[in-house]
DNA sequence: TATTGTTATACTCTATAACTATA
DNA sequence: TATAGTTATAGAGTATAACAATA
C-alpha cells in the first residue's frame, strides 16, 4: 500500500546523499557570495578551468561537465567575462567552438575565495570522516559517477529529440 | 601557488559527491515533471509528510529539514495546497504554527510518481553498488549528515543575525 | 520580546526554441 | 545536414525584509 520500492538501506543512502549535498551546497553558496561575489556555478566554472591541463575548455564540454544547459552556461560565461575573470575566444581548430580561459583576475578571485571554501568543506564534509572513510567514500561515489556519466550527456539529448521529431 | 588546501583524496570525495548529486537531481527533476507535474522540492515535501509518524509537520521544521527558507516553503506549500495535495491548518497546541498534512489526492500523486522515481534512483545510483557498498555509503553519508545537522539550522541563523544587528 | 508564518518585492537563474555560422 | 554557440523569451524559484498574530 503505497510502499516505496526501496528498502531501508537503499532509502537511507539515497536520502542521506541528497541531504548532505544540499546542506553542503547551501553552506558553500553562502560562503562564496560573502567572500567573493561568486555563484556556486561560477565558482565551478573557474575551478574546472584551473584544473584543465591547458587551462582551456570548450563550452559544450563544460556544460555537460557541470550538468547545465548550453544557454545557461552562455549566460554565466557572459557574467564572468564581463567581470573580467575569464576570456572567450573562438577555437583555432574549429571556428564554431568557443574556448574559455582564465584571466589573471580570475586566478586571483579563486585564490581569494578558496581558503574559506576549503574551510567550509572541511568543517562540514571532511571533519567527521577518518582517512579510511574518506577513501571509501571517494571510491564509492566515483564509481557511481562513472556509471552515471556512461549515459549520453545533456547536450546530446536535445539533438536526439530533435531528430526523433522530424 | 594557488594550490587548493585539499589533497587528492579529499578533492575526489568532494567533487564526486557534488557531481553525483547534481546528475541525480537533474534526472529526478525530469522524471517528476513528466510523470506527475511535481518539482523535486514539492515531491520532497510530500515524501516527508508521508514519512512523518503522524503524517503532520510544522512549517519551520520542514523548511529546516529541506534546507529552504521559510518563505520559499510557504510558496511551495501554497502551490501544493492549491493543487489539493496537502492541507494547511493552524496547530492546536500553538496557534502561531501551521501544520501540514497529506490529502488523499496527495497520497495518490505520490503513488503515481513513485515507481518511475524509484526506477531512476535504481538505475543511476543503486545499480553500480553491491549490497555492502550500499550499506557503507549509507553509513558514511548518514554520519556526515548528522554532523552537518549538529550546526544550528537555517531558521535560527536569521534570528541570530537579527539579534546581532540590534 | 521572541517566534511562526505570510507577503511583497525584486532578482537570479534556467531552459526551450529559433537563429547564425561553421564543419 | 549536423553541430557550436548565442539570443530572445518567458517562467519558475528563491531569498530578504517587513508585517501580523501568537507565546
């Protein structure tokens, strides 16, 4: 009678995951806003650029990576460019693509925000975990993420739907 | 030089957590919209009410539990009430409080949406995990959540700030 | 005086669809 | 013909602050 098809362990993992992520997300959002006038999404964009091997990323790849629509990313990238934190230049190999890159100001902004950001992550997420716990958690979640990413990304769904319509 | 204060294991757990939750959240959002005209937040409200021992919850408690502002919850509760899925009645013991309750239609809506919802959670989150993995994940995340919830909730932060201002 | 909930307001973000340009 | 990115549009959701009612 309206019993969910998930048992206690499954439900526990699922709910705990969602609770933890939203609690953490809100705390992060708050810190980023007060420390550096950044949205969580904007911060993630900057971080991905910082991580990228050559410091450059294509729009579509970034959109899929951040689980955002391409138009949404265009909006955010516009804000970041206006703020002088990133650059947008047409890709040399494919003229259709736009390549994002970090500016010096972008790097500085990250440096300004990161310490406080790390503190929040430490206090909320990392503190209650032992070193072993941490490894176990990273392993489990990485496997889940890889599994999830095996499905076609957001940007492909639109193309597929469009094709089916015609 | 601008190195984050987190090592590879910490960063891995943190990023994997955020990636997994946003991937899952987007998939859920999509399913709920197409299956039953519900937002993720609205679905969560209904689920908490279903879970609640007596099927009733106070606004402030629910807001804290869902990590949403009270005004935001008022907005969502208004929509759900207008849709006939929940009831809002003044609490008997404290006239200031509003008690939320599920209607029969609310229960039906949950029943209609839940199977598809469970499928999504299964396919994306649960499938790649063994039974042991699941228990470990639930244990780790539950501990983190309890730790996070030990801090004062959202609704208390406003009161504290207000007091400090005066 | 503190707390509960609502409201008024303003704003941020997001996505869909249409469009341009390049492959 | 398909893909990359932008834009125009429109809507949904959120939070802050002020307010009313109750404790």
